[in-house]
C-alpha cells in the first residue's frame, strides 16, 4: 500500500474518534441497553448522550490542542515532539474527565456505558505515565480499548462477543501496521499501546462487574 493510504487510515481512525465509536458500539451491542430504549430514551441517547461523548472526547481535546499550538505550548500537531504528545494527552484528559462526571449517575441497566467512560480515563492516565518511558502509540491504545471493551462486555453479560472482538482485532492490526509503515512508532510502542488499551478497558469491566 502507498503511504497515502496508511495516512488515510491513521486520520480516519484517529484516537479521538474511538470513544464515540466505542460508545455507539456499546449502545448497539449491550442487550440491557438497547432493549430498555423507548422512543424518549432513544431521542435522549441520539441527541444528548452521543453528542456529549463526542464533545468531551473529540471536540474539547481538539480545541485545547489548538489553543496549546497557538500559545506555543506545543510545537506541532502533525509531528509532535515527545513533550508535545504528553502535553496534548494531559489536556485531553480534562475532556475525558468531564464526560466521566456527566455519566457518573447512570442507571444500573446502563452500567456498561459508565465502565466504558471510566476505562477511557484509566487508559489515558496509564498511557500518560507509560509515555514517560516509551513512545507508546495512542492509535494502538484507542483501537485496542474497543477490543478490551467488548471483552469486558462479554464478561459482564456472559454473552458471545467473539465475532465483533475478532473484527476489532483485525482493525487494530491494520492500524498498527499503518503506524509502523509511516515510521511513527517502533513495533514495541504499538504492542505496548495494545496492552495498555485492551488491558485497562477489560480490567475496569471485570473488576466493576464482579
């Protein structure tokens, strides 16, 4: 594949999109959620919950990144330095935290949504700590977080999620290869990202659902 295709994959499946994609996946994969949705709740999910997740995990981080760039706190958003990456992730966590606060009082039947948002925050903090020692791949953390979420949901609801998990793992491999081909990361950085993203999300579901 050409470099242009690998770049397209990296942009289309950017880490800031993973929380919103994961939230929608949960809404459509957790039977306790979608069977409880009447017309009123469905409207609330579509016009309130999903936009809230997108706002806090994508728009807010992008706006803060722009502010950091304009004020000279980071040198580049396209080719950030190690210091830039840490700074961008630390400020992105502010948006993640706002979403966690927003969803802190979810009804028990929708608990998987809260676990998912909590897992995002845990993953971000662990990724930030790990970035002190390695150039961990944020792309790998993001997509593998979806894999970990589905593993956790399978554990929580005792249901077969293997087809979806397999599909997400295939997508994770494609993203990992794209980041490696673009020379954005060494293989070890990508593997570490997979471990952190998948491990944190699955652990939150498993520990919370015991």
